[in-house]
C-alpha cells in the first residue's frame, strides 16, 4: 500500500480530476454542436480523451487509498462569463488552446518533482500523448483558418483569451501554485524530475 496521501496531495489530484471533467463537459457540448467535418471528428475525440483523463485521476486517487474531493465549480462559470460566448469556430479553438496550455503548464510543473509517486507518474504517462495531440490539432486547425479570419485576428483572439484566463484563474491558480510549491518542498524539486513533460514551466 502506498504512503497515505496528504491533504495537500489529495486536493491537487482532485483539482486535476475536476479540470478534466470541466474540459470534457466543455468539449462535449461543442462536439455535439459541430457540423460534419474534421473539426467535428477531432473535437469528439478530444471530448472522449478528457473524460478518460477524469477517470484516470479518479482511479489514481483510489489506488492511493483515498477518494476525490468535491471542489467548487464556480470558477468555470466565471470563466465562460468573462470570456463571453465565442462568436465563431475560430474563437472556440482559440479558447480551447488557452484551456489546454493551462492544463499542460500545471502538469509540467508537478512532474518536476523527483520523488513522484508511481501512481501519479503512471497517470501522467497515460495522459501525455493525448495532451500533446490536443495542442497540436487545435494549432493546426487555427493555422488552416488564417485565410478565412486573418492571422492578426487569430493572434488577437488568442491574446484576449490568455488575458481572460489569467484573470479568472488567478485566485484558484494561486491556491494550486501554493499547494504545488508546498509539495515540492516536501518531495524535492529538481529539473531532472522523472515526469514525462518536456515543456519548460
Ligand atoms: Fe486532459
Ligand atoms: Fe487536453
């Protein structure tokens, strides 16, 4: 049996689970509304991946002898409120890219921990290829829209959502940052951590 999860670890892993569920719900609603075509297909796969990730974190927490915490959902509503309803598919994808980058930055930071529990490492390993693909397909789709929407308009949308993201997630991210910092103090922080995330954070 692994070491029992600290309250801090249980919160962080539960936060990941909740983020994945939020992603699944967001992309699921979009996938349902898409007209036929490659974006409909990729968005559906994206939705299915995030649902699966929510299950992986649930399973991970269970394997470590605990249950996921029920966390507040308020920030998700605030996020969509501040971002507004995207006016077109380009804006939907720009918002998606922001969402994905946020998640990846969180996982990359956590994976820097040297003494990562095998259950957590295993879960990161199961998720990494999907998350790489999410950034990739959305990036390609946005590039393919440059002719229709204009490169500058796409760049402006990405910048606008990045600002909204920073603003709305500020409070909850602060808590996440503090908790991960605490975890790193306890478990050792090193650039050579064995986590699978190659991105700098
Ligand atoms: Fe995910
Ligand atoms: Fe994702």
